[in-house]
C-alpha cells in the first residue's frame, strides 16, 4: 500500500523525535540512577522504553506504506547538569514535539490516512501526559524546595 509522500516525510520527522527522545530520557534516567534518585530514574527509563515502542510502531507503519524509515537522523539531545535543568530540558523537548504531532494528525486527516492518524494521536496523548508530569515536578521543586523534592525522589515511583 503506497503511502502519501508528505505523510511518509512527516512520519519520519516524528520518528526522528522519538529516536532523539529515547536517547535523552535514557541518559537522564541513568544520571538519576547514578545520583540515587530512584523515582526519577524509574519514570525516565520507562519513558525511554515507551518511546522505543512508539518508534517501532512508526517504523512498521512507514514500511507498510512502502516508505523507508530514517534511523540515521537524530535531533539535538538536551542533557541537564542537575535535576531542575534536566526537567527543564525534557519540558522544552516535549513542548517542541507537540506542534509536530498536531500537524501530522491534521495532515493524516486531510489525506484520509486514519491508521497513521490514530498512531500519532496515541503518541500525542502520551506526550501531553508526560509534559503534565514534568510540569508537576517543576511545581513541586518550587513549592517544596529542591532539597525536599530530591529527598522524596530517593524511593521508587
């Protein structure tokens, strides 16, 4: 089944974002683990795995549409040097990704590719939920203070 060239191009853009996200969240998870912040490690590690599964879905869809998944493209990783900066880097990444996802959903609607639309809609919902979680963490740092927040992150999620 031959896919629309613009949809294939946009699906590859989303794939690039997911591949970038895998690396950023995985590295942040391991930094948190090294610092003993188990709760943050657990969340970031699970996010990197979820992104890997989303990338797999995109790869399969692109192949089904007779396209070529681009696994060579990778966006800029934003790696923080402390917890607030890491949360900020992740928030900025999420905020950049959301407009692309909405654009791809609209394109899929226009081209009547409802399967691709549903895949991207699921990704969008997950990314919005994760952004909400990040914003909650930033709020907690502001409310509790960094030391109290970090102490709360020593245990599991």
